[in-house]
């Protein structure tokens, strides 16, 4: 199975190399790697240049936002499976993609998801927040449950049948598309009890200044999908509390430093 992995980036020169190397160093060889740069001005393009020959597709041009960039990348993807690794992030270990593919094959899945963790911007060996998950039950959605988006990999047909990212949302379209997938009974979902991705704190929706905007969009999406309004939103926000507390009591170490 061919796996298409998409990275979108804008002005992230300090960390883009680690992100790219985490994909190129995977033990699974049949990977189509797509990088969409939004016209960076901080040297990101120069950081990407040494990897150009190993990229299946690369473009650097102005876009209208992260979800526009996602959609452009997905439209270039030719793999059986599509996943996203944001420029702040990197895959947990070299065998991550191999494990995901094995679950697609073994269970004839349409969608496979797992667990993720947030690490410090300055020291990625420091786990700041864990994002656990578990086998899916539709009732979980009412209580604000949704897997961490970069841990979700889907067959390309899932995008073809269910649409791309809704660009009317500027910060929470990943929640909208995830609900489309998880509410759809025709999509076979499989949970793999593995760490999939490490994300640096400070991404598009992790800064405090953007949390209010994200909650506003989340509430609109919750209502759109006929969940329970502020009840669902409150549980979605409340789920973050143990995510931050658990690393204070249990040592969880990322597999490698990028």
C-alpha cells in the first residue's frame, strides 16, 4: 500500500528539517511525501531545499490558510492511505507508518487512529501533554471525544466520498472533518494502541490567544453535527485537564529527539 503523507508549513524554519526527516527515515518504504509551503519568508524554503529530490511533490506559494493548503496537498496525493504531519510535529518512531499500514491491511480498515503527545518547543524530550484514545463508540462524540487529528490516517476514498476540509473554518476544520468521518457508519474505524505523533506545543490552536476562537468554531461545528451544544463543548474542553496532569505523575518519553 502506498501512503501519502502531507506536511504544510509557513515560516517554520527552525523545526521543518526534523519534521521532514521523521518521514524520510521511516522503515516503511512506500511513502509519497508531499510538502506545501505557504510562501515562507524566514528561510523555510532553504531548509527544505536539500530534501527536494526525495519529495513526491513540493510547492511554495501563497495560500488562504492551513486548510486551503491541506486541500491542495490532498488533491496531489495518489496513495492508498493519506495522513498529515504538521511542520511542528514528527512521527513517534521509525516503524510508525509500518504499524499503521499493518492495521489497515489486517482489519481492512478505512480509517486507523492512535495516540499522540505534546512536547516542549525547546526540549522535545519533555512531554507536556498526552492525548490518549480508545476503541470508538459513537456515543463518545456527545462527550467531546475525538482522536488527535494527526494520529488519524484514512484511505484516499474517504476524502473522495466525504469531501475535503471546510475552509469556512480557520482553526477547527479538522474537528469538523473528523466528526464527518466518525459519525459515518460506512467508514470502518480501527484503533491502534500506539503513539503515532509528537507535537510541539505552540501550534495553530495551542496558544492561549487562539483558544477562544477555536471554542467558538468548535461550538458551531458541534451544532452543525447535531451534538449537544455547550454540553459537548464543555466536555471537549474538560478532557484536556487530565491530559496535562498525567505527565506530571508518569514519565512518558518520546522515542527520539528531532
